[in-house]
C-alpha cells in the first residue's frame, strides 16, 4: 500500500495548474499531473474522481461553509451565520499566500468550458450545503434558500475581488463587505 | 431536404418523456425518441444538441426571460422587471395545459443525475440571461446579479408549486407570489 502523502491534494492541484497553463487542459493527463507532483495515479484518484475535479478541492469548501454556519453563535441571524461561514473559508482555505495561485486558477478555468461547467456545479453544491446547514439551525426553508443563494453570490464576488487584488486584504474582510453589498442590492425593490 | 415539421421540439419532448418513463433515460436512444415522435434523427439534432437537452427546450426560456425584462416599462424597478419576465414565461410557456406534463418531467429529471446536472446548468443560464437583460436596462451590475439570482430562485420555486398543484392557478400569479416571498425572506437580516 502506498504510504500517506502529506498535502497530496494541494501538490496535485499545483502540478495540474502548472500543466494546464503550459500545455492546456485537454492536452494534460492524470498520469502527467501525478508525475509532476511526485505522486502516483492511484494517489490522484484517492483524492479526486477525475481530471476536472483537481482544481476544485473535492468537497472541502462545502464542508467548511457548513461547519462555519453550524459554529455561529446560537443567537446569530441567518445572514450573520453565513458571514461566519465566509470567515471560516478565509481562515481555513484562502490564506494570503494562496492569492496568486487563485488568480492563475481563475484564468485557467475561464479558458475551458468543461472547467467552467464543473465550477458552476460546484457553486450549486456550496449553495445546497449552506441551505442545509441553515435549516439544521431551525431557519425556515425559504429564508435558508435565499440566505444561501446570496451567501454563495457574495463568496463568488469576494473570490473575484480578493484574487484580483494585490494589497493585503484578508479574505474574511473582503467577503463580509461583499455580503453587505449583496444584501444592500437585494433591498432595492 | 426534410420539410418543416410543426411543433417538432414539443413532439420530441413528449416522446422523450414517455420513453424515459417507460424504459429509463439511459435505455432510450435519440433514434427511438425521433421514431416515437414520427420524426427523423436529423430533425432531432436540428432542435437539440444531444439526448440530455430534449427536456430543456433549447434556449427558449432564457430568451423569454430576457425579452420579458426588456419589454417591462422604462419606469419599472429591477424586481418589477423580473416580475414581468416571470409573467412572460407564464404566458408563452407554462400554460395550464402543460402542468401535468411538467409534473411528470420533474419526476424524470429528479430520478437521473445527468438530467439533474443539465437542469442545474440550464438554471445558471437563466440567471445569466436575466442579469444581462437587467444590465442592458442600465441597472448596476451588482443589483442586476442579485435581482436575477432571486428571480431565478422564484422561478424555480414557482415551477415546483405550479406543477405540483391541481387547482386553476395561473403560472404568472404563482411566480409573482414566489418572487414576493423570496424578497421578503431576503429582507430578514
């Protein structure tokens, strides 16, 4: 049995990003990604179901958002719970050191229809994960749906803003601003 | 050259729905769908890019929503323009006579992961179409995104409510109620 590899998903994602940039998504194989990362094909498939998945980190993000909502104070209103989830994503996933890679990742995804499709479906999975987490807090179904939809939109906008800038902004701060902007826009009837 | 077939997309959709119910989505071929509809395979591919597309009416819905938003009075605020778009969908696509078929269609889609995926992507296309139509009215980008997201959510909720009921509700009425519910839920901060 292969021994456990530290940070294998991260190493595979970095290797995939480099190869997609160098020779294009279509012209890169899973074996090449694994080789570049110094890992085996079977390690790749232990972490990702297919080549399309390697830039999307499995279900990490959906889990972080659900945990962030669950961990919000009992008194937090739905949108405050969503803000907690966005903070958790900033703390656990979008460190300042990952910003440059995030910008490159966005460009690679934008250039490929298959990756754009997978990203869109992943985004829907994040909305569903937040909706379920809010319902588990006792938030009514429709309010859960709306707060999760607007939270997912804020996350997307925040990711674009954060990965596109070069100053020292913390992802959590950017995300909270985006959530306030989205809520304010929704209040214009 | 094949002569023009009246209502070919509708006939193909009905035939596909019957076959998916009878023998399952995976066990049905495009040729069988065309035969059941009394049409040819090439007619099928003139209207739909693949088997997955046949239950989704090409880009009709996205076009109806964009036209509905464009046709709203110049004074209409963003959410009023979205309500106009939902009315247009009710007038042009979701007639009372189509309700029973809509309920069957929902069951077939719910039972198949490929169809659920296509439906999810179609939903994102509707949001994008409404966002662009709102921006063309001069609505700011972020407000356009939020109004379109909430409009798409209202459309989805309205479709579920409308296709699940048996009373005489007009789709436009159901959709306007859903849009008000969604807006009210978004206002709970």
